[in-house]
């Protein structure tokens, strides 16, 4: 079986050709990770983003990291606020600040903006995950940030917020991950905070014209995050068997809301795990449960239609784990390039008998042959060392 005509090296010409083959120019181009902390994927992402900026008019990138922490990175790349070391320590969640590829990305964006004085030509950085690294954070930053950007909330509202929020550690208690009874998400204080948040968002709607663009954008981010966190904490207190699936779905819904806001800035590259960007329903094992939820990509595609495009990634040999010949990865490993960009729908018509790969690496999510026709392209990396998660 010759599949060479379905693929080409990953380069600028290939990325531009893929964009022109799509039904519409995407506002959001998703680039998925089959596994986090694969250095080769991070560097490929950087090369693709540089090409999109230089040749396709892209000015934003959104990554799977805390949306509020991402403000630190965006301030640095747009204005030079802070130092690179501080930004990498405080601007990323999930230990993504330890990634050399992320450091290279931030450095390049800062240098690009130094050379471009036009405000509309500046590059923007967005985190689009919620503040949900392993458990939910306190909604304090989002709620107080929103309050402070508004003109004339009811007297005493800030003091009321501080009282209802209480110590942050009661919101960020890691024990709530497995014990819903430890969550305060359905307490009277949390219920009152949800009502106050609704009032603050209504006030934001009435004041939107008087806010400058930057303050309005930040206030809307704070508002989305406050609502999302309070919903998440409410679900954390749910003792039912559906609890984890519900939490996963809420996380992706928060991601999707942030992606819609990113799309308002024009075309952007989105970098996150395949599970968060794919169009089909995500399925993930959690203990003895099979979690099913609609991903941020699926939710976004339902709203943007053809203005959302998605490139999945896949890996060949990872450390000493070589894909069997009858899997998608095993077939792609026969291509003559170390990295390549594959026409996924043409590949789907060719690989009618491929079987799913079973990887001993629990963190690697293989390509599902049955879902290839829902993907706009596959970025394939043939050989990578066994990745590790920073500690």
C-alpha cells in the first residue's frame, strides 16, 4: 500500500496548502498533542506558528494553560512587563513553564513585538484552560478583578465578596478531588457568590461601552472564569457517579468559551491535547469508569462550523514502544520523513483495515482509525525519546 501521496513534510508550504484546501479560512486552527511534554511537538508548533504569523496573518496563539496565569505571559509579550524567568514560573499551569519549547515561543513573541510598533500587528498570547490544574482554584482573582474594573457596584460588595470567599485554601483543598463532601461548592456562601457574580455580569453588560477594549476584554475573561469556577465547584460537591464526567465536561466548556473570545481577535493557532480539540466525543478511562464528554473543539466547531480546523498529532516509535504495522501509526511510520503532514481524510479512505494502537504509555492517546475523517490533517512525528513529565 503506497500512502506517500497522502503526506508531505511539515513545512510552511504544506501548512499554507492545507489552509487553502479547507472549505473556509479558519478563525481557529487547532494543533493537537497526542501526549504532553513531547519536545518535538512543541518545536513543530513553534515553527508552524512562526509561518502562520509571517505568511498567513495570524497574530494570536492559545495554549492549554490557566487563562488567568496567561495574562502574565500576554503582558510580557505585548509590553515587556516582568522578566522571562518570572513569566515562565508564574505564567503557565500544569508545569508547562518548564518546557523549553514554551520558553522559546515566549522569547520569540517578545522579540517580534519589539520589532513591530503597530498595535494591530502585535502578537497575543492566551491561556484558554480554566484555573483547574488538578482541582479547582478559588474564584477570588476572577471575582475581585471583575469587581474592580466596574464602575459603581453596590456599596459593600467588595467586602461581601471577601467574607463569602473566606480563605483560599477551602476552595483549593485537593481532598475534594476524591471526596465531594469536602467541597464548599454547594454551601450557602457559594450560592450567594453565584448570585453576586450574575449581578456583576449584568453590570458589565450595561457598562461595556465605557470600558476601553483592554479593560472590557479582561473584565469579560474574569466574568467567564468566575462563572466557570463556581459551576465547577458546585459539580465537585456532587456525590453521584456522574461527577467526574460532569467535571470533565465543564472544564471543556470553559475552554470553549475562552476559545470563542480568542476567535474575536482574528485567526489564532490553538495548541492543546488531542482530546480537547477533536470534533468527536472524547472518551477517557478514569479508574473503572469510561468518561464521555464533548471536547472544547467539538463545542467550538458546533458554533464556528468551517471556521474551526483541527490537526491531530500522532507519534511513531516512542522510546522503545514501536507501533504495530496494522495501526495508523505503524503505517505512517513507513513514510520517508521524520515529520510529515498527512491528509487525514484521504488516509481514512486508504486505511480501511487499520486497527487502534494499544500503547503501554498511559499518557499517549493513539489515533482512532474510525475518527480520521473528522480530522483536517495529522502531524506525525516518527521517532521521539520517551517523554517525561517535569517534577
